[in-house]
C-alpha cells in the first residue's frame, strides 16, 4: 500500500537537489519496470521530422553556453 499521494508530496519543502533526486528515481523505476512500453507513434514521427530538418539545414543550432546565457537574462515585462 502506498502511504503518500501526489497531493501529499512535500514539494514546497523539498530542495532542488531533492526534487531532482526524486525525478531520477522515478525515471529509473520507469525504465526498469516498463521496458516493454512502446512510445506513441507520433513520437517517432516528430523525431524523424526534427532529424530531417537538422540534416537539411532548416534549423539553426546554438552552443549550449550561449543558450544558457540567453535563458538567464531577465525578460522584459
């Protein structure tokens, strides 16, 4: 029996590190116990579409450091 629910998880009291550790444990559990889970068809279609766009130059890529800097900039109201 589960002694907690999604509504009772103390998310507001958890640190970022605790939340990330929880996510990692959930992901690990999903990948170990659901190996036969099939992704929806649209996932493959979207990945193929994005790969084709990357291969034909229809999308531009930026270095990760540049993206991080941009995301850290305050946005105008």
